[in-house]
C-alpha cells in the first residue's frame, strides 16, 4: 500500500489556525458596537488652559462635547457615540433646577431609545457628586448612567479627561453595568454615585469613603467586585414628572460657640453637619423644628450609620416657661431659656452613610413626597 501523504491536511489545518483569530476579530469588528450617548455639562474635562501645556489658570467648560469626544479617537472601538450639549459651565453654576432638567432628559431618552446601551454625563468635579447622586435617586432605568470629570484641563499637562472619558464609555457600554445605579468613573475606579466624593482636587481624588468602590476599569474593560443594594433605578419612587422646583433645604454647620440658624428663617428643611451641638444651637434647631422645618443632623465625614430601626424623635412642644422640673437638658445647658431646654437634642431623622451635601439632596426629594417624619425616615432608610 503506498504511504499516505498527510501533508496537505496538516497544511490546511495550519492555515485554518492562522486565519481563525483574524476571522473571529473580523466578526467581532463587524458586530455593531453598543450606542452610548455622551451628554456634556462642562467642567474641567472640557476646560482649556490659558497657556496650554502649563499648570496655570484655565477656563472650565470651553470645549464642546464633540470636541472632547474627537480628542479620544479610540472611543469608536468600544461604542457608537452620540453627543448632546446640555450646558457648558463650571459645575458650581449647576443648580437644582438643572438637576431636574438633566434627570428628566436622561430618564426620557433611556425610556424612548431602546437602542441606547447607556449614557455618559461629563461634568465639573466640584459638584459632580451632588449631580450624580441626584441622578442616582431619580433616573428610573436599569441602564447604566456614568458621570465623569477630570481634574486637569483638556489642554493642560497630562490631561486625565481623555482616559476618564474612555473608561466611562466602556463602563456605560458594558452589559455588566446594568442595574448598578448611576456610577461615577474617575481614575479607573467605578464608584456608586451614592458614595462618590471629591476628597481633593488632584488626579486620584475621588473616593467612596469606607464603603469602597464597586470595581475598576482594567485593560479589558469594567470589572465589578461589588454591587449596590439600596433602592435605586427602576425601584426609585422619585417621579419628577410633576416637580417644577425642589423644596428649599439649607445646609449648615455646627461649631464651638455656634448659635445655630436664626429663628425667623424657616426653610422646608435644614441639614446640619455636626458631631454634636452647643446648647444654643440645639435650642435654635428645636425652635425651627417646632415651626415645621424638617431638621436632619449628619456627621461631617458622612461615615456615620444611624441604626435603621429607630423611630424618628417627635417634635415636642416647649415646656411652660415657669416649669422647673429638673431634666437632662437643664443640667447640661444651665441658663438656657426653658423654651429651648426640652431635651438634649436628638436629630429627627437618622442618616445612614451620607455626606451632608447628599443628605440635603435626599431630603429635598423626600419633601417632594411627604412631610411626615416617619415617612421621611423610611426614605432615608431605603436609599
Ligand atoms: N472647574 C471645576 C468645575 O467645573 C473643577 C473641575 O471640573 O474639576 O467643577
């Protein structure tokens, strides 16, 4: 029997093995990339250095969203990009009315555009965590919404905007980002908008405090290790449809020798950043609470977790002026007007791991639904 020549088959197999990775890559390249809408609001990510290439002053919100997208050509490898300019300002100019308009726009576009995989919002870092948390509470979609900024302007030395934008788009385009709530992506970190905070104005300055980040954007794309558990996305009860403006909620600090807010000033709510209050501050907040202002005391660090099964402290009427019953408040605060000295201050609402700025946002939204203390406490316990 003549010897069988295996050579042609071996050659064919070799050629197949060489061609296969190319064919797979071609097929992957031919697959339509997810669509991501980038909505620009301004900030340093679209900022221009006065003297390009220096560390000097710059103008935030100078480049359009299209221009910053054009500066990252590799975005098209990961997504089909659409852009929209919501505003182009330093984020200190963003107001609560704009939160409402932006949230409505994103909620609407995600509801009506089934073809969109997700949305990226470019934003100044000064107010990024506030806008991101407002969106987290009000966008009732499971699709990813990623808020991103930069700490160095686009034309400065080593701008961080382009890599942050690329990481944000990869995160918004990834199916594993579904249902994670609104996210902040900075410096390859994926942080829940509930926890994100700007610790300092340099690269690496965004953190999630002691709660940790959800994941990282590695060379291969987003990698998640944790997922949020609190109410968000499609489970949110905050419907902005009938909301024209948000209730006024003030933010104030307690400090040694502090006297608290003035009694004639009566916002719908007030958040006080405090580890504890002076007697006079305590009295001033009690007067406000009796006049109907909802008072929320929050640890300045935002790291404190008030137990979630507590009953909100009822607002008690002041005792009669001639009441001399000894109580803890009078022992603690001798000389304090008895109208103040009802009890040592107990905050009406317990807060679980929110910064004062974020407690203010949650209180604004809670007050669009109720003024009942127990209901407000339920809201603070849920989100
Ligand atoms: N210019 C500031 C802002 O718009 C800072 C920044 O974006 O980093 O918030």
